[in-house]
C-alpha cells in the first residue's frame, strides 16, 4: 500500500509538472507588415513566412518550453498607421519584440517608438539609415542599399562602363538608394550623367527616360519598389532604348517579372541568394537554410519563397536563437540579438555587434539577370 501511495504521488507530481510547463506563458512577438496597399508584394510574403515559421516552432514544442504568440497588423504601407500599430503592440499587446515594418519609410517612422519604449525592432526594410548610425533597440534583416549599390558598381567597373543615368523613386527607399549611388560613384570611377526621380504613384516615366536617351549614359540604374520599376522597364522598351538596365534589390521577386512582362528580359539586379539557391555550390554556408525555406514556402503557399519573405524568416529565427540563449524580455532579447555570430539565414550570414545592427557583408548579394522570365547568376 505504501509503495502504491508513493507511486501515485509520483504520477500526480509528474502530471502537475507537465501541466505547469505546458501552461508557461507565451512570448508575444509583434509584426508590422504592409500586407495590403502598394507594398503588398513585400508584406504578404513576410506575413506568410513569419506565420509559417512561428507555427512550425510551436508545433515542435516552442522555444525552451514556451510557445511564441505572433500578433500581426497590416500597416498598408502607411507610416502614420505603422506608428499607431507599433504603439498598440507595445502598450496593449505587451510584445517582447517587433518584426518589421516592410518599408524604409515606415521603419524610420517607427524607430522613435521602439527606442522610447525600449522594445527591440527588427526591420525588414533596406535603407541604410535604419541602422546607421546604430540605434540601441533597432536591428534589420534586409541587406543594406549600400551593399547593393556596391555590387552593381563593382560589375560596371569591371566592364569599363563608367557613365550612368540614375532614376530613383521619391520615397524613403529611393532617397536612400540615390544617396548611396551618388556617394559611391567616385570610388568606382563612375560619373552620373543624368540624375532624375519619379513619384511613387507615377504611371509614366517617358519624360525622364527621353532625357536619359539624349545623355551620354552607358547604363541606366533604376532604384525603387514595385510597381514603378516595372513601368520604367516597359517605358524603356517602348522608347526603344537599348542601354543595359539595372534595378535595385527592391524588385527581387517574381512579382517584378510578372508586372514588367517581356520588358524584364535582360534586366540585372543585386539579390539575396534565395532566388538562385538551387544552383549555389554545396559549399555555400546559406544553401541548406535557403533550400529548406524555398521548399517549406512552396508546400504551404504553392508559391516560390522569395527575397522578401526571407527577411521575415531571418527575423523570427534570430528571435528564436535569442530565446534559446535565455532571453524572454525586451531587454534580454535585445542583448542576445547583439551577440549574434555567424547566423546563416536567408538574407546572408549575420553577425551583429554593438557597432553593427545590420550584420551583413557584401557576400549577402549576388548579381542576377532575368532570362526567359527566370533568374540566372551573372558571372
């Protein structure tokens, strides 16, 4: 009888422990994505990817016995709305960290909120000013536009093309890209012979392109996000301009090819490796993560996992790594993120530090060309 009583107490104790562990509070993660609106081609795959990864983490038992609770809000690409929703995530939802927003303009608007409230923000946007100068509570997963410009300029220098025309969108992403194009040109012996802009809602850029056609430009570089660059590509074809065309990593997805149609043929751009993951050498440190992400996204959404969804994949997995190292509160998550070393993600291999909250080097980019509505690596 005594043995049975002890056994019963042991079973009850085990069940109580299991129940307590199962009832451990969730770790709330906020997410701000432009799921609708002009930047939906960014926000939709980011939303899909973040939810996919969190669901899989929770299905496997969570992180150190705790489930992640993902709270997603749609900013529609609006900076004012993004600020309101970031405040809601922090004040009402009590999140431990925020992923996003999708665009540079939104991210710059939300940064003061994250800094004031001391909640880590992992932006999915590219503008260099998001993390330079370094801000204590702000990190990013999208590759910097400074690296993208450098990748293009290296190739132009190698091919002795030193006169360029730039056409940039007049928003946060375009302004940051234009700044980098102008700042780095002399370093590579490049002269900007035409410098023009277009509005985010413009539907025809033939006036700017006509001026470029009469310039001495050997190359056109367009910096923006869809749909503008696709319209630029179509206008270039309509005008019969035969100059080589380069776009930014802001159009690094099949959506650009769909929008531009035949006008996309031959256009080159810097991109994260996810677009060409299947042809990377087996020695590439990112390849395993890239192939797993592409396959996983295809299985869930019957579509290709892309460059932009990859930003959200990296953000969730970086948070997972921080929690695995004992973090659970905003301050401990921030500290662990800053200690990240050699994390092989979708956007590149991340190493953060107190001096670097972008974490990527120029090897995060490959130069790709659109051929037959698909991507090939430019050698």
